[in-house]
C-alpha cells in the first residue's frame, strides 16, 4: 500500500515559516543563489527519491506533471525553510509557475554548458534585476560534487553576456534534502555525474504578485563574502526595493566623476550595468540622457523566437537595457518621458520603456501601456502586458489584459493570464467578476501556461461564478497519481 508521509505533513502544520536572515538575503541578492537545507525528516527525502526512481521505469518525460504524479512532493513547499525563504524574497502571497521539471543526471550523462533558462523567446523579454522570479532546486538524495550537482556562476544573474571571464563557478552540493534558491536569470549547468548512481533534481519556479511592502531590515550592507564582478549599485537598489525603502536617488547628489553615456555599452557588460545605476544616482538630471540612450539601436527585431542564444545577442539591446534599469532606479520622475518613448520611440526603445514603466509601478502609466498592446512589434506587446500586471489594477488596465488574452502570440496570452492572476489577487469584486468569462475561455487555450494561470486566477477570485468555470475543467483534467504503464487500472 502506498502511504503518505504524515510525519512531514505534521511537521509542516506545526511549524512557522523561517524567514531569511539579513546576511542570507544579502548573499542571495549579490551572488544570485542561496543554499538551504530542508527541515523535513530524512525519511521524506528518501521516499521522494524512491518514488521517482521507481516510476522512471514506467514513464517517459515527466514534464509539468511532477506534482500530480507524486503529490507527496507538495509537502516540500510547506517546509518552513522553503516557505520562509520564498516569503522573504517574493512576499507572503506568491505563485508557483505551472512549469516544473525533473532534471535527472544518470551515470554517463554529459555535462551541460552554462546557460540561462528561457522565459519564452530568449530575447523577447527584458530580464528583471529585481527578483520578481526565483527558482527552487531540490535534491532528494545526497549530492556530492562527484555525483553531478548543479553548478552556478556566482553573481551572474544580471549578465546577459557569457560570464566565464567575470564570475566564479560554485557547485550546489549537499546532503539529501539540500535546496538552492536562485534568481531566475543566473547562469547555471548540470555537472558531470562520475558515479554509478542516479541523481535527481526538481526545479520549480515562483513569481512575486505585487510590489514589496516595507520590512524592518535596515540599510544595505555588503555581504561578508565578496562577489565579483562588483555590482554593488545594483545590489543596493534591489535591497532597497525588497525592503520597501524609497531608493529614489537625490537630485543633489554630487559625483566625483560624471559617467559617460558611452559607458552603457561597455565591452565588459557588468561595467555597462553599473553605469546605468551610476547615471541614476544623479537623479532627475539623468532622465533625459538615459531616455536618449533607449533609442541607441534603431534596428528592428527580425529574429525568430529563440529559446537560447548562449549570450551571443547580449550587445544588441545592451545600451537600451542598461538605460532602462537606470530609469527604473530613478523612478517616478522618469515616467512622463518613458510614456513619450513608448508612443514614439523605435522598437527597442518602446520595448524597454514598457518594461521600465512596469518596474516603476506608477498607475499613471496604465493608459500608455494599454495602447501599447496594439503595437505591431510582439516584443513591445510582451513587455507592455507584463508591465500592466505590476501596476495597481484599474478598469482600463483589466480591459486591456482581457483583450490580450486573444492575442495571436501565445507569449502575449501567457503574460495576459499572468497579469490577470496578479491583478485579481488585489482588486475589488466588480473588476474580478468582469474577468470570469474570459478566464473561463482561457482555460481551454492551446497553450498550457495560459490555461494554468487562468485556472489560478479563477481560484483566487473564488466566487461561485469563478468556481463554476474552474471545477468542470479540473474534473475532466484530473490526473491519477496511481496510474502508470505498469498499473493502467
């Protein structure tokens, strides 16, 4: 008989989430990853390993069906260590992405090259410096270096360029039940398994739903263990944002050396990233030159959707991307100029203006972002629809999101469902009720992630009409965790 790990459930029910310490949070912000150890008993991790080791003989690729296949795995995310870490970085109300994956590393499996994960098209989406997205990687078995754990490039999460000349690799080795919390964009790889034993790693993605609320964490301090390259202006800005501090630079700040706009496109990408934040530290006087820098590359986007490019295309958007992050750091004084660029700029400028407006989070950007959903360039529509979901919900914004659920590009529809899920978690009943029919239709979208976020949005709305759309869909899509090729009935 298959038994559920009741001891793990009881442990979780009796335990409060354990938030990250200040030093752990500093390490995560600067290095881009944080090793953790589950508080669940060793018997739980052994059970998870044995379950997957057994069913690997009965299934092919598990895909997104990890949790319904082995529902016991869900206890991991009620672990006070995991829950506390996620709440510290993402806020108390966060969402698990419908995508999840088992990464097996059997004996003889080749070593991977370092790579970033793809949201969708590798270069369509502007990657966040602020941790709106994180991943948890979980190893149910003891994973020393010789068994082929995951390796990360320390401090590489903000680099689009291959980081091998700037960052040091670190292997995520540990005992059974070891975990690593990573910034979604960190460069990482599977290492070589030099043993005769199977190695499993489970990857889950999580996203923040709203802007941070103030935390009593004090000012930014450099982490005890130095991280290279030195992106301390970025780390300080991310810390201030995460703890809910007003990090808008003061216009009166005096610099010993005024940065050059040319620095935004430095050959060493990390220098260009720093330059965007150094410009921002000059306050409102930096808005105009940074807005001009958004227009640096007038060439359009003519590439097909890419799921990886090994960092080869990083330079095309470098100046605009670094300027956009600088404008985000400046905040509200940049909103008016960004709205003008969103309407009149070249393709790359419009894309990065939409991104920056979402990160700043000023409700005044709603109308401009809704209009951008009609843009001919899919890059702009992707940035605009996600940005809308980061603003305080408004009737006009919700209308734009509902329309975007019917966009011809599945990537736009995915971000529309995500933005509606974010918005319906913090809006009034009237706006929620408007969303129900369209979300009910989106349950049957041909894209699995549109369907997944539509289902979560309806769950969060939770009204009788929302559940009447959701429950029939769930009933017919139910997965039987006890059925496999060896036990079909």
